[in-house]
C-alpha cells in the first residue's frame, strides 16, 4: 500500500461525510417546512380573505386561533399581516429607534434558505443578548424581488401582471421557465422585547415592560395592506407569501437582477409579509421562550 493511500482514504471519508451532512440538513428543513404546503385553512389564507390579526391589541401569540391548520399543526410561521411602504421609506432606521431589528439579504432558491437564515439570526441574537432563550414574540418581515421576464424584457410587477402569483417567470420564443431563478430575499427580524444600546449597537438590552411590543403594534399596524403584490409566493411555494420588493442598485452579485413593484399608477412600493415565529415549531423551540 502506498504511503499516500491513508491520506486519500481520509480525504475521501471527509468529503462523503460532508455530503451526507448537506443532504441531511436539506431533508430536515424540507421535512419540517414544506411537508404541509397543500392546505388553505391557514392564517395566511384567512388574512388574504379579510381576517384581521393585527387589530387584537394584546395578542402576542396565535394559541386562540388553533382552528387554523398552520397554528394547530405547529407550522414555522403564523401570519400577522402585510405591510406596504413607499420605495424610499427607510423603515429599518425607524424600527431601530423602537426596538431591536436585524436584517439579512441573500438569494434563495427555496423557502428552506429563508428558514435557515431565520434560524441563523435567532442564534446570533441569542448570543448577543447572552441568554439561553429569546423572549416571545419574535417576528419576521419577508421580502422577495420577483424575476418576471418576457423575451428578455422586464415585466413590472403590478396587480394586472401577477395573476398566477409566481415570483419567477421567464418566457421566450423557445421555452418558459418558472421557479428556476434564485430570488433576492430580504428578511427583517423583529425583537420587540429588546433594544439596541444607544451607545453600543452590538449590545442588546431587554425592555422591562411592554413598551417595545406597543411600539411594534402602533408602528406596523399603520402600514397593513392586502394588495395583490403582498401575496406573491415565496420561491413558488403557495402557503408562504413573500411580497414584492424593488431592486435597482447592483449588489455586485452574479445573481443580481432588477425588479420593480408598482401600483396601477406606476408608483413604486415595497410589500413585505409579516409573520410571527411559532416557538412550538422544531426549528425555533430551543431558541424562543414560551409565553406565560
């Protein structure tokens, strides 16, 4: 046996082991997030049909809505509502004055990517706070930039151009591609029970009362919308919707593309779907506390 054989075998073992980990993680996230995407009695569909969750002044959880399947079956996210803001409105800076917010931008090919980013942010925030578990409630606003093309020309996302609610569509003379594009995704993780230290933003302190939660309610309730652009599917998955966000400035990524979301008068707006994280779901139960 050559002296290099053990090294080659060891390297091969490491490669196979890493591949198995990737497959396991992919299956794990798929199993607990996508297994149920066939049901329409959910908080998202109820909200789309007119149900208001944001009007409950004291609601910090969805336990009272356990007739809805996503609540009853402990899906990862429960729908709070959709927010519509002017494209030039810097809500991130405004929120940061009220309570702690963490923002991630990335390209996703499936909702698994989104859940992984949410989980990563929870872990980083837990370390920053220096606590075993984060206090409920925790919310996330999810935006995606649709990729709509016809013969290589950009289609503006408007109420009259998104009838199938698919966020990725590319048609030319030869073929039609649906759902094959990595989509620019932005998530804003919202932690109403915490705030950044005014002199040291890397340090997070806890509110001693409901001040942060009241800020959350009063701020976001003013932007609630049921525009059709709210309900574009997250990477083509029907039971999670990710809204619509404008993209113009190049981020130097090979995946970059432009995207435009407008009303019928061609005014640009961003639409983000606001969800509450379900701390009973397997993804989050070890990072978020129960509510008393």
